[in-house]
C-alpha cells in the first residue's frame, strides 16, 4: 500500500477527537487490596469516570506503582 493510500484511510485529525472517559483500575498481581485517593482497588478492575476525579486524584492513581491503570477512550466525530 502506498503512503498516499494509507493516509487516505486514516481520518483527519479534525474529524476525530479521542477523549478518555474512564479509568479501569486494579491492583498488581499479588496485591489483594490497595487504597489510593479515597478508592480501594482489588484484582478485579474498578471503572472510574475521569470527569468525577480531580486532577490530583487522577495523577495519584495513575502514578501509583501498586496499581494497573487502563484508560478507556470514547471517540466522537467533530
């Protein structure tokens, strides 16, 4: 596939906006329970709405080495 054909298949940046809506948070293997920013997490993912978290809470959770964080994106066409 040529670079022009590959570029034609990708949406324009103005057409597609990606927002992180949720964080799925769980403990690292071997940790049964760990609490951070007022939430307690276990081996099963807990889904948190990003809009419900302060910037400080989101940073504290995302930067915590005892937790595994996966951001869940929502795609909106502009």
